[in-house]
C-alpha cells in the first residue's frame, strides 16, 4: 500500500513538473509573439487619408510650393502647384502626399491631353531615367530615378483610393489618366530619390 502511495506522489510530481514546463514555454512564446507584434506595428508606415487621385478635392491647400518638375527625356520643365492641375504647363502636388525630397511618397498629377499635356509621353519613361525636382523654397535639387513604369495601372482607383505613405524611403509618384484622354484608370510611374544637392 505504501508503495502505491509513493508511486502516486511520484506521478503527481512528474505531472506538476510537466505542467510547469508547459506554462514556462507558453509564457516565453507569448513574449516572443508580443515582440513580433510590436515589430510589425513599428514597421507599418502611416498613410495619408484616401485620395481620389484623378479628381483631387483638396485643391485649396495651405502648402506653398515653389518648385519645378524637370524630366529631360520628355522635355518637361513644368511648374509644380498645389492649388490647381488645370493650368498651362502645370503639375499638381497632392497636399496629402509629402513634399519633394521628404521621407515617404510625393505625388504629382498632370494631364495627358489638356493644359499642355505635360504627361502625354509618360509611358515612354524607362527604368533608370531621371526625374528632377528643383525646389526653390528649400533651395535644393532632388534627383529621382524611375523604378517602374506601366506596371501600376489602377482600374479601381475610385473604389480603392490611393493613400500616400508618410514615411520610409523618399519616393515620387507621377500620376495621370489612362488611357490618354479618358479617366478609366490611374497610370502611376514610380521613382526613388537618388540624390539631393543645393540649387546652383
């Protein structure tokens, strides 16, 4: 009888040890999970409010843009404005996007067929082509390089409005309508900042 009591105690002690081990492992895994969640949350980049990219509504912007967009390959030397896209030789800067040269996505919109049609040949840009912004407010020249063109055509831009990223690498999005002359989709050319230098 004593022998069975002893065995019962041993079995109970073994069960307690196993249960304790499970609790310790579960606690360590929960710490790892919380650390992973924190890491993911810090990685998620803040985005702007949704923007109807081909019909911007926030035309009355308080931003003061004093800059020009230069695309040597296309012969473009246009004025960047934040109050209208409907002016001759004009590129519209979305106030929801970051300013040129800043961390995040800077968005510029122009027409293909109206008001000098600055972006009529946007599809001719190739990966590696240069896009320059001369910012007279900061007295800096930002040189971007095309990273993709023709791969981002958003047919659902009305149902899924764009949200400009407010952090991460400095990027530039050149946006126009597609197909040319119609607003069935938004055509987006992606660029990344490769250099910043003082204006001469």
